[in-house]
């Protein structure tokens, strides 16, 4: 590579084009973060220029060196033939600087024309436009041609019409710098515009790094950007795969427009909580996609490294074009996880497992959903999802560890990739064969021995209690062909209140054991139900007859109507135990174990 500091005359005055590849991100500099500081640097540089000129006048025999302002580096890939007769260089890094410099020059030219300084306007104009006799296509006239989404706004700004795209940041930058130049020129009498123009043209410098044959453009790009705060792994992936596509003479523009462009939507930059951290949705998708492709754990901080491994591994990638198309297809599949039909096995799976605060299932889900229906039928995919859901929820109900989930799900992905047509069989058989508390599939006997005896409220988080009770409600509704429960405005209600002593008193003289039995029953599974938030607060700690009446009048849930049918007159520890058994039976039906369990307790 060849690096040298150049002033703007040497960068822009000859007929040249600096083309930002369409796959580069758009212009992102802002007033607070970059423009204000840059303007202060420019006015300081004008002051240094004026002092040097004054020193030359006072001491003509003295050699005066004018201080220069360095604006960082740009990286240019080796020149290629432009669309017309003007050579062009690809901007590998530094498009924000180059674009901003052009915007400043356009604003300066506009102000020079406005104040009647035609000489400075012409000098600055030479840094903005190429010789019209060499221009065959409209974009050839510009020294800099930005990324695709900014091109219309850039063209309007170069014509002095920022109002055409007022919300674009390039337009906002033009308005900002023009206002600063006008204000500053009014405050600085005399040769203000000429001094600013000379300073910008001659004493603002950029280190230009020209890559030569054999230089790896992506390695340079990574070293300048990776590890910083501005670029995400998905940005590095985009830059890398499209550079590879361009060098392979693949249709870069159509690949970007038809397949990649959706990644630029704000939906994919939205930050989603993962554990204690928040990460952009695109990064999370990339992490799950890489786990699926590599069938190995992928650290969130090494996503780009993992992607290069995929692209460079025969059998994992069919080249840049195919990889871009595959990413786009799987991105759309991943988005569909949040939009499955209400009441479907898929919708239940994603909603219920989401409450577990785990994402280990998502790479496996990608591996299943990307299989064509002629290979993996919808029925088999649903059976596979139901099996995974049962394994996860039963382990949740038994409070078993999640520490081995990453490894287990990676094993499942490998099995699915090996036999995709019978993915349900290989997944269920594998999970059924696991043993030990760290990975086994809890049986009906396990549920019988644990669930009815624990302090269920507190054993699970409230969101998980709501999830399993809502699952029971919809299970019972399905059996009666009733409309499913879709509302999310549900809260947990202790039928016998947690502070039971006054409204639900025990007989005077009750033993400590009897009091302990009552305290245990309050938080048992059978004493918990779901109500709307408003109904919950209205019932408060009311005794059973009042609660029963409220549930009858305003409640619409089978959870509550069946409870009232079961116990119309009294609600006590015995009734709670009976209802715990009823709910446990529903759990077993919703999340069945694939193997018969002769040791399980018979439930009438």
C-alpha cells in the first residue's frame, strides 16, 4: 500500500471519482458528534493561516510554515475504469470524511457566490465537479459518489437544494455548515471567505492510503474499524461479502437491492435484550445463523470471524452471491418466528419458550424452518417443535439446570442436518435418550413427585406461572372448540389470599402444623389462577363467596369456571390439592413425555 498526506487540491482538483460501494452504510455523521468539532477545527486553522500570513508580511525573510489540520485517513482500492472516461477509486474506508468535505466545499461555494466573490466560487467549484466534456453519465460529474441511499440527497446538495431531502443527514450537514460560514463571514470582516477557502483547499489534509495489487482491502478495513463503537459485526459482514462479490464480478447492485437492503431497516438495528445486555436484532440473528451453519458455539464478540469461517469453508458456502441470498432467506425465516398464526404449534412454541429467557432453541428452529416442505413436512416440523417444548417446559417445572443447553441444541442441529426428512424422530429420540439431571427429559413420575409439593408461586417466576396457566386455559378451550385466549392483560391471583388470617381465618386454637399447612397451600399450584388486572385488584383479599361471585360475573376463563364447579361452597387446602392434581394432569397432556411411565401416579 502507499500512504501520503494530501491537501484537498491534490485530492479533488483533477478529474477523478471516489465511489462508495453501494453496500457501504449510509452517511451517519451528526452535528453533536462530528460537525461542531470539525467546524471549530476549521476556524482554528483559518486563524493559524492568518497569523502565518501576517508573519510573512512582517518578516518577509523568515520561512513560515503554515500549520495543517489533519482529518484522518481514507483508504482507496486500486483504480478501475469509471462509467465514462474518468478513472474511479473505490472508497474502502473514509466515506464519512470525503462526503463531509464535499458538503463543506458546496456550502462554501454557495456563500462565495452569494457575496459576489466569483474567484473563490470558481476555485472551490473545481474541487466539486469534473470536466463536463468527460462526463458520459450524470454521476460522473461528482468527485465523490456516496452510498446508494444518500445519492439523491447528495446530488440535490451539490445543486444547492438541500430542501429537496430535508431529513437526510447530508442535507442537514449542508444547512449546518452553510449557516456557520454565513455567520462567521459576517463576524469576520475583509477577506473572510477567501481565507476560509484557501485554508480548506490547502491546509486541510487527509492521509490517503492507496491499496496496491496484493493488498487485502478487507484486512485494512477491519483494522481501521473493528473494535470501535461505530461499526457492528453485520456492517463488517456486509462489507466483506460484497467486496468478495464485486471481485468475483457478481451482480453487486441487484444483490444489494434484492437481498441485502432489508437489513438496513430500523427493525434490524433495534436493540433486543439478551441476558443482561442489549444487542441489535441483526447481530442476534447473525449469531444464531452462525451457530446453525458452524454447529458450534459462536461468541457474540467474534461474529465476523465466524462469518469469514463460513464463507471460506467449502461445503458451508457456495460463494458470495449464494451466501448473500442464503442470509436474506434465513433472515426472513427468523423474522417469521414473531409472526406465526395464532393458535398454531409454532406460535405456542415461540411464545412459551421466550418466557424461559433462553435463545438456545433459535439456531435449531432456523435449521428446521429452512428445510423445504418436500423434505421436512409441516407435520414433522410441528412434532419436532412440540418435542423440544415438552423437554424444555418439563425441565422448567422441575427446576433442572440449563447449563448444558448450548451443547445439547448444537448436537440436535447436527442430527437435523444429517437426516432433515425425519427431524422430529431424531430430535425426540436424542432428547429421550439423555440421562442425568443436567439433560434428562423429566417423566410423569418426576412431575408427580415435585410439582404438587412445591411452593409453586416463587418456584417459578411470575411470567412463567402466567405462561403455564395460560397454556392450560387454551388446552381446555381447544378441547371444547372455543376461541383461544390471546390477551396479555393477565395477572396471577391467589384464590386464597396470601394474607389469609382475617378474611379466611382458621378455627381458634389451630395447631402450628395446621397453620403451616395453610401457609403452604396458599402458594401451591392449585391456589393460583389468572384474572385481568382490574378484576384482581377489585377482589383483593375478599373471602371465597365474594371472589366466587366476582369470577362468575366477570370472569371468562375456564380456569376459573371449572374451579367454581369443583368447589361451589368452600375453598380450602383439600380443594387446592385437588385442583393441583387437575392442573398437573393438563401439564402432562400439553407437554407429553414420549415414553410410557409405569411409575407415574394414576390421576382420576
